[in-house]
């Protein structure tokens, strides 16, 4: 039986762990299927306050984990595959056993959708990215490619033009993005659209970083290679909320719906980070949300006379 269980070990979950541990609540952190969250596959982080020289993403989340452990947080490998939130204590199914907790902080994040092509997975953090605002700065004056056809692809392509020219690749003739977003990209002279085209493979330079992309026109079958330094996949994210379907309020894409502050529709269950935030998706906003969720959980337990 736990006072607080935190699901997820990215910036949101680790910050929630620091705050709840300092409050003497001895939180249990279940690290999830992607320990460390999306920062664990990010190379350099230059926009997190307090690190003027930047810091490696995995090191940043590891520092947070060590800080939480210093105050008494317990970290455990494991992923929640089922949950009963119909009554308290809440029950969570983890690796074949049930864990009970008085309060729950869901910081399971959202996983980037990937293309699933050759070379992509091996080069994540070495030129392949799913976050323009995180990594765009590193490609100033270099060759940038964005793959996608929705609003996120349009937004990322426009954003990246502040650093360099951008090639926007889409597999169809028409985009699924909103008209206003499409118009903005079409009006941007620094964006070159390549339609009816897919990328079959991301190619590595001899130094082990992204050097090119093998392209194919889906109508003509023509293939060719483009030189690329920064390869950005912008086909959306999948919030990791499946175990809570039918219990926690979600929008049509599965993101948790906030009921004020860090509260969900169930008293005692709180949200933090990208599992609810579809707009900012930054390390610093996730950490702030983790702080909010922790303080909400502490006050909730205090009101019950904990």
C-alpha cells in the first residue's frame, strides 16, 4: 500500500517524485516502457534553465532520478497494463501483480509516431528527431527535411525555417493539415514541398550521424537520394493512456482532459506532462506539471488527515 504511485520517469514523473519525496510521502515511481521518457533519446538539451553549457538528455533525467532517490523515492522497472480506479485505494496491474495506492500521478507521456523505415531508429538523437523546438537549433544553415502532412508537420517546417531552408516531404498530393497552416507554409519561400513521395531509408554518414535520405515517388516509382543533416519526423504523438480508457476522461486522440490544475475526473488521480499537454511538449513544462501534480497529491492526502 503506497501513499503515492507515479507512472513515468521522464521530467514530469521525476519532478513529481522529488516533490512528493521531500514531503515525506515515499512515492513509488514505475519507470514505464520508456525509462527516462523522450529525453532518454535526445542528445543535447540546451534550453533547460540552469545549464548554460547544455546537458545530455539522458543525464538530465538521471540527475532528477538521483535527486528524488536522495529524498526517499523508490524507482522500479515496470509498466502498468491495467488499472481499477473505481474505488480507493486504486489498484494497478504491474508485471503480473497488483499494487495499491491512495493517490496516483499519471505522467506516462506521449510517444512519438515514427515512420518505421530503415536507419530511422538507429539514428534517433544523431540527426533523426521528432521535436523541432528541441533540436532545430543544431541545424542552423544545414540541410533539413521534415516528413508529414498534418498541422504538426506544417508547424515544424515553418519553425525550422528560422534556422535553414526546409524540404517538406509528404506521401500524398493533398495535406490533412488545416487550410491556414497549409497557406502559411506555401507562403514561406524557405519551404520546398515534395509531394507524392516517401522516404524509404535514412542514411548514415561515415561519422555515424544522418547524412541523407533515400526517396521514392509513389506515382512514378522514381528513386533518388537527398543529402540531409536534420531529419524531422512530424506525424504526431500517441499519448500513453491505454490502461485508463473508460475511466479517465480523454479527448478523441487519448490525451487526458484536465479538470483544473493537475486534476483528472477522478479525485485522487492527477496528470503531469505530455500525457495531457499536446501543445508545448517541453522538458521544462513537463517538470512544472510534475510539481503541480505532486503538490495537488500532497494537499489531497493532507485534507484526508494523512
